[in-house]
């Protein structure tokens, strides 16, 4: 599978949510209840925006920002916090 850096308009809604799970919140924020929808596997992002009356440019900006933030975030469970207790014996 070709690695794509950010969501594009021609990807299906399902592909976007699977590749960048952080984008699920964006779909919900825009009132698009595509999570779990059987049509998500067939609707491209631009088609879904058209179907829901969503501004494609604004929506795509938010999708890409969410995808980028998720890629630059530290791995889940990673912590730069100092330990609350010393490990010295």
C-alpha cells in the first residue's frame, strides 16, 4: 500500500479514519456521523463533504492538521515527566 502523508480528497472516508484515527474527531465535530457507516468504505472525502454540505477546504485543513498532530505526537504511553520517586537504592 502506498504511504500517503496526509488525507486527500480522493481517499475514502474509511481509509482516512483507519490511517489517521485522530481524524475521527474531525468528522464528528463537523456533524458527519461517518464512523461505522457502511457507505464510508465507498464515499471519497469530497463526496462526503458534498453530501453533508460541508466546506471541503475547511474540512480538509482540519483533517490534515489532525493527521499531522498525531504524527508528531510522542508515542502513546511515552512520558517526559520526571519520576515522582527516586530509583536510587
